[in-house]
């Protein structure tokens, strides 16, 4: 593996689609983001987002990558360090 990784639990808020193609009463809509939890290896981070992947090969290639905007993140908890 080319870099040390952390197994993390990211708690974050996501957008969601309301009643696709159907009429609805906007007064009954919960305006809080959808609460999400993503668990995986933290493989990259910028000033605006993190990249979490569920699988990493020995050469450092990843699959199952998920980019989460930092503005949506509530918390990042380190579950384990991986050498």
C-alpha cells in the first residue's frame, strides 16, 4: 500500500428527493438533511471534500469511492489505523 489509511465512520447530511412526480403539501416536508453514515478508508482529503473507499488494493488503487462535501459532514470518527 502506498500510504497509511484510516478506517473511518463519517456522519453527514445529504439532500433527498421528495415524492418524485407526485403532488405534495410543502408544509409537511421535513427540511432537515437526510442523516447518513458512511464507513470506509479515508483515502484523500481536500479543503472542500473527503474521499472514502470501501476497498483498497495493495498498490493503492481503490473501488467503491464516495466523495462527501465537508460542508455536509457532521463528524469523522477514526475506527482504526491501517498501515
